[in-house]
C-alpha cells in the first residue's frame, strides 16, 4: 500500500512539473511578444494607415477589418450554431439524423483551417461569385466557428438537470417553451462563453482569410460586403513575408496587439464561465 502511494506521489510530481514547464513556456511566449511589440504602441499606430512601404503609419484598417469580420462571423454562425446544438441535445440525440449531424460537427472540429479556406475559395469566392471579399471571408470563418458553438450549446443544455424539463412539462409548458424560456436562460453563461471562445479562435486565423477575404493593403475602408479587407493576422503575414527589417517593428506591434485582444476575449469568457460555476 505504501509502495503504491509512493508511486502515485512520484507520478503526481512529474505531471505537476510538466504542467509548470508548459505554463512557463506559454507565459514566456506571451510576455516576450507583448513586451517586444508594445513599445511601439502610439495613438497614431491604432488609427493610421500603413505608409512608406509598411515602415511607417499604423494598423487602423486592419483593426477595423478584423472587427467587421468578427461581427459578420458571429452574425452568421450564432443562429445556426445555437439551433444545431439545441437540435442535437433536445431533439436528435436518439435519431439517426441527429447522430449523423453530431459526427459531422465533431469531424469539422478537426479539419485544418487551410482546408476551410480552400472550401470557401471554391464555394463563396468562385462558385457564388463573391470574390475576395468581407462576405467570403466571414462565411468561411463562420463555418469554422459552427462546431465550437454547436458542440458547446449541446453540452450546456445536456448538462442541465432533468428536473428542469420535468418541472416545466408538469406545469403544462410545451417543449419549445421549455427550451427557450427555461433551458436557454439556465445555460446562458455557458453559451456566451462558447461564442467568445469561438471568436477568440477565428480572430487569429490567417489561411482562410488569405484565400477568401484579405487584401494586402487598402487605401480606403470597405464600402460593402463584397469589398476585401485588411485583417490583423494577414497583415502580420504579409509584412513578415514581403518586407525587410525596417518593417518588422509593425509586425511585432501588430502581434502584440492581437495577443492582447485575444487574451481580453478569453478573460471575459473565463470570467463568465467562472461566474456561472459559482452560481
């Protein structure tokens, strides 16, 4: 017995050390990127256009482009994702169609982002004629976000006590009333958390946007959904691939801002989830 306890203690220490090492590496990367890039932050950097061969100016159009893309991604993905998750949890859990959709959603979570980009290029940009545009990029990334939202909604609803449903049915509530008036409010925080986590994931995607919605440099803001946009991750990619040392400061500063933005989104998501667990 003592020997087994000793082995368990050793294994526990090993896993703890590995966790500390992984945490230290992640924190080191985040701190180095932020410290190295934040020194270039100025008010002009956040509002001006890049200029002088990307060696001066700012990232105003890239910030606006990323925010616009996130807005339309969520506009397209939230209704479909929530409805899909609700169907899988409340209607299709025992049906053949539900199992097929569940497997499909799970499979989509493991598809590489470049494959989504090629799909969006073929369907939205070429077949539907949207070209390289905000609409093509948003629809492509919305498809990437669907598995995150739908799976999280399904798990959130499935984790609720069965007594909630039975109490509502006993009072004469219909199934749809039970879902939208009882279950959704009870799982609201977890659903919001899933949406924020999905947003944090896609805001840093590069390959799908490069293929469907991004432009290297724009001298004006998008006037419609069919105009291309600059985004933060594609801006970093273009600078590091095509420009010399004089422009690397902008890539460092943009990277720092992008990481800070993602950290803020995830912090809000974890705070909401933590509040839900306490309640």
